């Protein structure tokens, strides 16, 4: 899509955005995009520095004696998700971009994969800012900037956690990872991500038992962000397949070979599959049983998950004959069936804001273990720990051999309604668009929570253009919104200047 730069203002943004969609940048693999940003900055004459974790800062000096220093921040990694059946190698293949129109609004999306607008728009904005300052199109005489590009945001905000203390300095920080063009975020939830490694016990089924392999596949779900989308009532493929398997296990003789689904804890799982063995004479009855179950399950998601599908099919030439022991099978299914999932409480004062939630994000059957990955979020640290303790207690009710690993634990970001930066943000938005900006907190983790703890004297906000379906192959970015937020950002920087 070589004409992407012709979509609108600023054209440099779309040129940069298209370029970074050609560069691999899944979490833990941001080397190439960091090199691209670093080389572009140095070509424009700006100093760069990379810390020991891989975070990059570009220093843009003031032309006069600096009045204030502003940190503008985004993350380099993206969630790499694709639809079943899509052939795409995120380690080398460029994303296939296309323009679509929905409700008279034009969007950029990718074919069958995530777009990476989360947080590719932030990268695009900062590259554009560098170029326009270098070319003399923008002039903030008394402001100097640290442009911060962090790593591994999508897997526990790791780059922000491990940032060198002296990498950045500033009075104000503007994070560019928000997804609502008419709002400014000044607070977010904290979270904890936990991995459970359950020792696998198996036996080989006896060929004389007349057992046949079948595959149950849950697909067609919307998915989405396990924080900001958790209240939308969308289906979790792991919870759905867990319900199906639990009911089968209590009615028929089944032997589970594997259960797999989900890729990340910050994504609502869209697909899940299980390979199981059943008695051949039960196949038709089981298929009808599941068909009836699907009708009942779909009632819950009526109008929300129109493409949801649960398929049951025989598997030809299936060589694996190892299955879970009855003890493992019963315990795993009980856990999947009862693990808390979705919104658990709403904020007592802020309308429609989730207060505490839990997401069953990943289940993988590996050679020697079954791995379950969960995340819990809350706007209050005390309640975050409470829901985590309840989940731990649930696992301990089993007699399974389990290794419990806390992968990440990040703080929330407490709103400051009286900051100078927020006042200037409100003023800039009102002057530009003739209406008030919505001030909010979100039920998701933002790097601001960690950075605020490290740099407590910095005032912080988060803004960004309209991005729908982040963390799913339905992700799309509004073309008009990109220009709107660019103009807003430049206006806000002008007021700081």
C-alpha cells in the first residue's frame, strides 16, 4: 500500500506507519524496529541512547534556554495474533494493510492479523515529530524532549519496569498508548500475571477399548483486550471449551489427549481446541449433545458473538495415544470450569468502569506439563491481591503437583485531577474542538503506573487516536482520528511551550 501516505495529515505519519508494519516487532523481538528508529533519529541529527533492557530514548534539545522538559512515550512491541488458517510469519512477513469503510468512516486494518496500531501509532507520531522539528516545520523554542520507546509492554510492561533510572528526565510525560480520541486517561488498573505449571500424568490407551480420536474446536470469537474489553460480554474460548469438556466428562467416557488455546494473558482467547478419545459408539450421541449445548451457550452471547462456532469432528490418522490420567483430567476440567473470568466488580463511583477482573488467558499441553496462564486486574491494590489469593486457593484445593510463577506484578496509576498538565490538556482540547475532553481511568495496565512510581514528580497523561479491536485480528485505526490527535498533541505541546 505505497499510497498510504496520501491518506491524510500528517503524510509523514502514514509513511512511517507503513514502514514499521514491514518490520518484525513482536514482544521480545523489537531489535529491528529499535534499530530503524535509532538510525532515523541519528540521521535527523538527534542523540540516542539505549539502556541495558533495550529501551530507547531520543533527545531533542530546546533551541533556547529550556523552560520545561517533556517526555513523550510509546512502546515498540505489538501483540502478534492471527486468524486460524492465515499463513503469516510475524518474524519476517510484512503486514498486509488495507483500507476499509465502516459507518462512513475510513479505517486502516490488516488482513487476518493484528495491525500493531497498539502502539505503532505512538511510534509514528514520535518519528513524525522528530522529522518536523528537524525540518523546521515545528518549533518549540523553550521545550526540550525525551522521546521514549519502551520494550515488552505487551508481556507485563517489562521495559518500563527495568528502565534505567537516568534514561529520561522531565516535568511532564505524555503517553501515546490510549485508544479514545475524545478522552484523556489519568489513571489505570494494576495487575498480576501468574503461570501455573501442572505436572503432567498420562497413560497409553488400550487399542482394544474401541476408542476413537475426535477434535473439539471453538472458533469465530471476537477476542480483544483483556482489560479495556473485559466488560463487553465477549466469549472466552477457554472457558467455553472448559464447559463443554466438563459436561462431557460427567456424562460420557472421555480421555483427553490435549487442550490448547490462547496466546497471551492480555488477550481474551478467541480460539481453543481439545483432542480427546471417546467410545466409537458414542460419537453420534456426543455430537448431538454438543450441538444442543452450543444452542444453550449461544444464548449468553446473543448479539455479541455472531460468528461463534463449536465444531466436533473425527480425526483420521491420529498417532498419539497418550491421554491424561483420570486424576489430572478431573482436576484440570474442574479448574477450567470454576476459575473466575471476566468482570468481578464495578467501580463504586465511576459509571461503567470495571473495578476488578480476571482473565483465563492461555492453556498449553506440553510434553511434561500443562501450563495455565492467568491475569488479575484491579484499580485497588488490596482487591487485586484478594482475587489473586482466591485463584491460588482454588488451585491448592486440587491435589496436583503445581509450580506457581508470578510472571509480572505492576502497580496501578492513581488519578491526579489537579495537575497542571491535565489543566493544559483540557484547555488545548476545548480550544481546538469546542467541547470538553472526557477525563477517565481505564481497566488496563499502562506504563504510566510504573513510570509514575519511578518518577513521582512527573505529571502524566495518556492520549491516542481511535483504535478498535486491539490485540485481535479485527484491530483497526481511524484515519480521521490520527489527524485529530496529531493536531491535539501539537496544540498541547504549544501550550506547554
